[in-house]
């Protein structure tokens, strides 16, 4: 096996399908070993005495492996080597090797102002390239190309390309290196109801230091309550919307004609809910904001 693999690698050829089927399934792709759909083996494995059937199998994969590993929800963790601010995160839910859904919110600080929950996308897997094409029916669409460099059952890294389409024509593109982590939770149902709590960190962007209530409704709206004496009074916000993608809570509201947005990574355990978010100050420094709350209705 090792001799046959070495010969195929040195000649730059794809492994024979029968040989590939004879090897154990691969647990991890690697940029050096799987590039543009051509099987290869890292050069250090070709050193005398190192290449074996076992370590070759560790580095071999095919589209079937990627199609299986990519299934599930994935949330952005970092890009270009830096942790992603929580307000920059998005979630992709691959329900099959041909269909996925994306949930993304981009606020007014971004060049792309979006509020899209569970947008259907067609998926095409070609070697290590995963293409997601949107069908929003609108004149503006954003497609993604992920060139997977490593993937396991808990995370993947990729060279990511965004393609902005306006009326079917490419308006602009952008590229970065990103890492996504697998999200196994789904709190979209558990969050329904009324929660009472407060900020538990040293400040937060919109925190006033008081206890508040949030009522999350099934229609994607929420009510924010402030306490007036012994009574809980709904805020005067003219818009309160949210969605939950896995464990990412995205909210937006309009207060005094100004739209505000916040994203939180949440956990819910029975009647206890925790929020955490990585935020960035104007000077570029970062801080972690947290909230703790209890379900009251």
C-alpha cells in the first residue's frame, strides 16, 4: 500500500478508487495532503522508514468524508488569526451535503447591513472547496466559497471568500482565513418565555446597572421591561426582534429612532440562562461582557 501511494503521490496522480476504498476512513483533512481535489501526502511522510499504511490513511480523504464531517451547525470563532467579536459571528447549518442554511446579522458599523435568519443555500462540494449559493429572491445576495484546510468533528479552518452579487453581477469580493467551531446546542425553543437578570461583568455596552426583564416570543419579537416602582413596564422601543442560531442570540431594537444590535453566546440550563460576548472598545482593546438571568414566566 505504501509503495503504491508513494508512486501516485510522486507522479501527482489521484489514487485509484479501489486503493482509496481499501484504506481506513480519514478523521482529518490537511491542507498539505488534500489540495484542489488531488490526493497528496506531506513531504515528511515520504522520508525513508516513515511512510506506512497507517499514517498514509491518516492523511487521505475524499469528498464523501468532507460531506459527512461538514454536517451540522458551525459558528465563526476567529478570522485572520484573531478572535471574532461576538457581533461579527455567523452560523452555517449544513443539513446535507447539498443544502445549508445561514444565519447572519451585520450592523450599521459594517459595510453590509444584514438581518438574515436561516437563509437557504445550495451546497456544492468539489474536492476541498465548499460553495454556498444563496436564493433569497432579492437583488443582493452574498455567496461563500470555503477552501477547507482542516476539518474534524469539532472545528474546521478554511480560506473563506465572500462574493457580493447585485442584480446577478459581482459587485465585490473579500477573503480571509477563518476557523469555525461545531455547535451542538439549539436554544431557539428553550429561550421562549420571560427572563429576569442583570449584567454580571464590569459594564456592558448598553447596561445601566439595573435589573431588567426580557420576554422572548415565538414570532421572533421580544419585549424589554424596565422596573418602575413595583411594576414592570415595557420599553418604548419601536422595534424589538431576535433570532437564535444554535447558541448565538442575535437581537436588534430601535430606541429614539436609532437601531441598536447585540449578539450573545448563550447557555440555558433549566430556568438559568447565561450570556457572554467578546466586545471591542473604540481604542481597539477588548473586554468580555456577561449577563445572568432566571426564567420567571
